[in-house]
C-alpha cells in the first residue's frame, strides 16, 4: 500500500477536482458548437466556390459558341448577298446556272435559319447561366462574410477556453506540488486507466467513483487503510478517501 496521510488524501481529492475541470474544458474545446457551425459552412463555401467556377467556365464556353454562330451567320449572309447580286445582275443567262444559284441561295437561307435557331438557344442558355452566376456570386460573398464572422466567434470561444485551461493548468501544478511523488504517480496512473477519475470520495457507504455501496467489511478495511495509506475501492479499483 502507498503511504499517504489523511491530508495528502484530501489534497488528492482537490487535485482530482482540478483534473476533472481540465478534462471538461478540453472536451468543450474539442467540441465547440462554433467550430461545428464553422466546419459546415466552410464546406458549403467550398462547394459554392466550385459551382461558381464551373458555371463561369460554362459561360465562357457559351460566349465562344455564340461568337462562332454570329461569325458563321455573317459569313452565310455575305455569301447570300454575293449570290443575290449575281442573280439580279442580269449577267447569268443560262437557265441551268440560274437554277443552281437558286438552289444555293435556298440552301444558304436554310443554313442561316438553322444557325439563328441555334444562336437563339445559346443566348437563352447564356441568359439563364448569367443569372445563376450572379446568384452564386452573391451567395458566395454572403457566405464568405458569414464564415469570417464564424471564425471570429470560434476564435473567441476557443481563446476563452484556452485562457481557462492555462489557469487550471497552473492550479494543477500548484496542487500537485503538495502531493508526495509516489502518491501522485499512483493517482496519475489510475486516472489514465479509469476514465479520468483516479480518486473518489467515500460518502457514507458509497464510492463516488463507481456509485456502488461497500460492504461492512470493506468499509472497515477502507477505514483502517486510509489511516496511513491509499485505500482502494474493491469494485472500481480507484483510490477511496473517506470524507465523512
Ligand atoms: Zn468504486
């Protein structure tokens, strides 16, 4: 059995209190609601940025297609004007040649109609896409600001907890310095293995570590052991300190 005075044992309970507080702070620090909100929105922002980028690329493609169709229509128009010029110049007298020219002009009209239909469709798509890009740009801007605010809120919350953790850490160092080395080592080892709780009060008949009641014999043993050393709970194995 590890030797410890009743005063050492009470100090150990103080240390446990500080360690539990540190553990809770660390848990809160790792599970900040501000961090959760930030993570969700940062993920949404990344998706939005990708959507925005791909919509803009699509818009560029449509602009190139529009230009190509407009150029093509201009070229068809030029060929038609040339053909009509020849048609009405009176220089062509061969019926076969006139027939061929008429067929060519008709084919160019058909080609132009097709191109104009396609152009109209492209322009409609472009209009829709421009509206979408604008929406995404606005949404992206708003979300960027929101994520900035959330980052600040997270930093603030984390900062407060960090300050508290430093204070508690200093407190722990001070309390631990008052506990004999072997007692501290024994407690720390138990604490690591017993879910953060190495020492528990014996309140009445109940071990506050595992909440189980001790038998009369166990109570007598704890009373005897704790007079000069570290008593243990038979159920959970933690150090037991009678405080009654
Ligand atoms: Zn117990």
